[in-house]
């Protein structure tokens, strides 16, 4: 047994850090897609606020366990120069997650994820007034093209248009605000501090509302609830491990694979149909997002060769 353990350790140590980082990234992307399918299933049967509250309880417990294992302890994890903004980040994200679950319950999984992929484009727009960043004409063209792709996905003139399709766009805007705030506090606070405030702050905020929406959960659905919590915990562990070896510019492009995994799940398990406008619009959005991130990374590399690392949480 000892020989087998030693052999496994040797094999793991022989894997390059980059390969480990990409492996953990792909695992996180796959689990996030599965997590959204669990959210859709439960959101159709229970209050999104209730589901989000349980999800954040598990997320907060996981982060607290990590904090207790760190040298600085729990107190160090909460040390911040921006307490108000950190708390606002947690509240904003938990509200976005609850709205996202509500949207999943009323729209398709594939189309919701497709619209949500516009987040990097909205981040680019918001970074101008909130972070004082400069956006060149090439990125502006990519942003406009990406927003056209979103419009194509929503298809407001089509017969299948629903106002519920605006919910994923609202979620993308909220998550973009959250991402911009994360960039702002990362100038002074450690990434784990931001993660801690996201988990604990979000859990406390939604716990003020969640009990009023509490309804008995069927015994047959508890495995789904448990799976949702496990997915949230494992996906974040994978994401943290990925950022140990990779820069954000290396992780983010792979995140678009969630769109592919989500589409497969949507078709196989929810009987959804992928329309031509959704497919073409998704390609445009993803292409615009990749180009925007590439241009941003190039600009950051010129100004600061060490830039590019960071952790953006997505519970």
C-alpha cells in the first residue's frame, strides 16, 4: 500500500505545474456546467433564494475551513483595507446568483449560459468609469460585435422572445460589476480575503431573507441539493488550484468551454433545442470575449509584465 501511494505521489510530482493548472481549470469548467444544471432543476421546484442560501452556506463553510488552515488564520482572512466594498461584493454576488437561478427556472440552460458569456464585454465597458482604464478602438469594435451577438441570441423580433431572457443579461451586468469591484480591491487585498468576504458576506446577507422562503425539500431532491453544494465546493477548489499555476489570461479562455458542456447537458437532459441564432450569436460573443481578453492581457503585459494573475470567484 505504501509503495502504491509513493508511486502515485511520484507520478503527480512529475506532472508539470502548467498541465496541472489546465487540468484543474477543465475540471472546474465541467463542474460549473453541471452545477448550473442542478440549479435549474432545483430552481424549478423551490425558491431560488432558498437554493442559493443553502449553496452559500456550503461555500462559506468551505472557505472557513481553508482559512483555518492558513498561517494567518481566520482573522487574517478578514483583514482588508476596503471593508465596505468587500461586503458589497458579497451582497452583489449572492443577489446575482439568486437571480441567475430564477432565470434558469424560466429559460433554457443553454441560452442562459450563452447570454451570460457577455460578462467580459460588460467588464470592459465598466472598467472605464470605475477603474479609469483605457479601451482602444479594437476592443470597442469587439465589444460592439459581442453585444450584437447577445442581441442575436435574445432575438427580440422572433416569435420565441421572452422578457425572461433579459434576466441572464442582468446577471451578466451584476457579475461584471462584481468583477470590477474585485479588480479594485485586489490592488490592496489578497485574493483569499476577497474570496472570504464573498462567501461569508454573501451567506450572511441571504440568510436574512432565506428563512422566509423556507419550504420542505422532498427526500428525493436532497441528493440534488447535496450535489449542488459539493459541486460548488469542488469547483472552487479546482479553480484555486488552477490559479496556483496559471495566470488569469490562461484560465479565462478555457472558461468558455462551459458553454459547450452546458449545451450538451441542455440537449440531453432538458430536451432543449439549439436554434441557429443562438449558435451564431454564441460564436460571436465568445470570439469577441476572447479577443477582448487577449488585447487586455497584451496591454497589461506592456505596462506590468507580472500582471495577469487573479482570482474571480464564481460560486
